[in-house]
């Protein structure tokens, strides 16, 4: 589903990603962990073209991201993205946030888009907030709306960029619950996260990144119970 | 040879004020339209569009309004023989050229003030550039650009007094003529100043009305909404 080969990303003199190779299968849930500045968010953002690639290749569902002839907006419709800071559109009501892309990008009819949005908002437990503006929601609610918005385009892949890092600890759970439901439904997911409990419970595979490289990857059991690499051990001893 | 300032002298002044209002309304509206186009071009992904708009904006902002007025008034008939716009049209062209450049900078600043995450979220949903601009960026940017826009419009009314040099009978020119008739510049220009003040105050009240209706504070010092909503 996602093939990443020798991916390099440089910001000026900063070499942020140094030759990432990674293959993510359909219906797989992959959690990417690692210290700040390890390049894990950049890696995720490369997967839907929010960052350009310096060298290497990324293929998502047969679309080559490094090919300039690829229509990036088609790729983005297949890969939904959820941001750390939600990035809801503050001038649009919750339901309109969810309906925007289906209406304007997929050209769905208004009735259909609305029915879909209502279904998704019910799914994330926010049906009663449909007609409020994002500014009146709590962080957890905003992030759940953001998930519904990303799902509205029927993506085949969902990318999560530290979805709970900006949330108060007591409301992290409501967002993780929605993500867990998605994983159980068989969504292909790549989750950059600091929630080790979530990674351990939900992930099929955990990738540990440090200094722009994948240091170690394996099942949650392998990574959390018997990490092989010294840097993985050091990181986990601090966060667990 | 002079006669005292009389009530009837208010008539040419009021006519001048009305012409000033018309002049500023027309060039203000045209300036906003062209300013929007230029400001959007200034932030567009197209290098040529950015290049052209940047050159235009820098040039106009580096030239005194008075020079632009002279250039249009004397230059157009020479550059385009046969084309002789009347004084009002010349003034509108000059003030529109001037206003467009300044409005463009306000538009650019407002577009850039919309949180970067908004643009990324629109990208991630697959919205192309124009849809992103139309449905996500501009609705938020417009709220940010109104307060400085109102401030600029007030400046435009005051700067419009410079077109008096072309002989157009706007408020300042009317004041001059009445002074020549009455020999009483103090009374005359007090009335002229009062009329300018009323026009400018009216515009700032319009801004306050907008503030009340939208909750956006028409205060140039107010920072845009924090990121993360």
C-alpha cells in the first residue's frame, strides 16, 4: 500500500531524513515513535506531499509522489491527515468542515455530503455539535471533528501527526478510542505518537526513529519488551 | 473687492465635498478590486504573477501620490494621443493606481496572517489552490484585512485633496476658490477641514458597525486569531 525507498529530506543544510526504507501493508496499523527532532513528523508529512522529497521515492497506492506528473491532490484524497493542532476551519460550522472536501473536491451532491457528514460525526460521538463553530469545542472534540473531516473523503490510508499531543491528559482517551475503532475496522493507519500505551495495544508494528533514521522496527511486543538497539532502550526507559 | 464669507459659500464647498466622496468611492472600490487581484498574485504559487505584482507594488509605493497624479493627468494624453480623459477620470485612474498597491500589501499581509495550518489542512483534503483560497484562506483573511483597510480608506480621502492640482473641483479646490472670492481662508478652510473630518469619521463609523456585526475588532493593533483552532 505504501512503499518508501531511500527517502531523504533536507531543509537547507539540515539533513532531516537519511534514507528511510519502509513498506506499509493494507489494513496495517503502524505507530512511529521516537524523540523530538527524530524526523518522524517530517516522514509522515512526506507521505501526502506536505513536504517535498529531496531524493528517494514514495509510492502510495500506485501513485508515485516523487513523479512531477502525479496529481498530488488525487493522492491526498486517498490519504487523510489528522494534525497535532487540529487545524479545523474556524469560519465554518462543524458539519461544514466535514462537508467541504466532499462538496468541493469530490463534487458530491449536497444531500449525500450532508448524510455522510452526519454519519461520520455520529461515529465520533459529536452528532449534537454539528451546527456549532469549532471555537466552541474542547480540544478532544475538535480532534474528533478533524478525524471525521479526514474520513469524509473515504481515504484508504489515515495519517496521524501526534494527534493527542496538544490535548489535556484526561481527554486524550476519547480521541484514542475513536482511533482504535478505526483500526478495528481495518483502516490502514500511520500514527506518529507519544502514546506508548496506544502503540502497544493497537499497533501491528512499531517503528522507532532517531536522528532521521529508522533505528528499529517490530511488533509492539518486540519493541517494548525486548528492544535490541541501545538508543531504543534509552528512549523507552525514559518514556515508559 | 472681497466680500465676507456668507452662507451661500457653503454651496460650492458642499458640492466639492460631494465630488470628493464620489472620487474616493469610485477609486476606493476600484482600488480594492485591483488590490485584491494584486495581493493574491503576490502570494500565488506562480513566480511570474508574484514577480509582476511585486514590481508594481514596489514602484507605486516608492512614488509620491502627487507625482502619480501629475503623471496620469499630463502623461495619458501624450502617451495615448486622442485619449483625453476628463479631470475626474484622471483623478480616479491616479488614485486607483495608488490605492491598488497599498490595498495589495494589506491583502498580502492578511493572507499570510491566516495560520499556516489552515493551508496545510486544505492541502491535505485535496483542495487545489483556487478552492483553498476561495473556501479556506480568503474568508478568514477578509476579516483580518478590514481594520487596516478602513484605515487606508481614511488616508485615501485625505490624499485625494492632492488632485486639486489638476483643477478638479473637489473639496480642497472648492475651498481655494471660495477663499479667493471672500479673502477669508480661516473660515473657509475651517469648514473644509470640518467636511473632511465628517467624511473620515463616517468611514470609521462604518468600521465600527462592521466590528459590531462580526465581532472583529477594527483595531490595527489586534493580532489575528491564534493558531490551532
